[in-house]
């Protein structure tokens, strides 16, 4: 091994100094506030969903139908709040608390559609609506198909 490889070049020294400056100047994220915000808002969404489920079950719906109605209401409300710009404001404080429940999925479908609506219904909304959710849906469909095939073959 030669001594040339042990001594960094001027460019490498500059890059190292720059990385040290960036690391020292970068603000530290408020970890405790982020965790608490995600916990409280995500928990509130889940409590609201449970209250909806209890309401639908007490209204006479069977458990599967009550679950479907609850999911539909949560998706509708998340899409509506995304369209009105409220969901993004909530997400600033909640972070992952708004992404994890079913409402985050609705937001991931509506947000790109809202962003590209100026380009028209086909090339804007239609093309961009599944930008984020498309891979999730494709993975879910393929996985469900494979599980169904395996179940059919080994029954």
C-alpha cells in the first residue's frame, strides 16, 4: 500500500469539511414532539374510527358491514379534508400519525390528483391519481392473487 492513498486530496478534504459544516448547521428534529404528535393524532383518528364502528354496529349493521361503512366514511372524510387542504395542516403536526391509518391511503390518492388537476381530467387527475398508491395497490393485488393460488393448489 502506498502513502498516496492514506493522504486525502484537497477535494476530499473540502468535501469532509463541507459535510462537517452541514452536520453542525442542520437543526435537530424535535423528536419528542414528533412522536407525541404522531401518537396523539394517529390515536385520535383510530378512536374516531372505533366510535364510527360502534355507531354502525349499534345501528343494526353486522360487524363486516359496519367495518365496510366505517372504512368508507374514513376514506371519504380524509379525501374531503385533503381536497380542502386541511389534511396537510394536520399532517404537519402529526407526521406518521396521519399516514398509518386508512386515512393516509386516501390522502395518498387524492393529493397527487389535486396537485395535477390543472392539467385536465385525463392527463392530470387520471394519470397522477395513483402515483403514490399505485405500487401499494399492485403489490396488494399480486400478493392476494398468489395467496389465492397457493390456497387453491394446496386445498
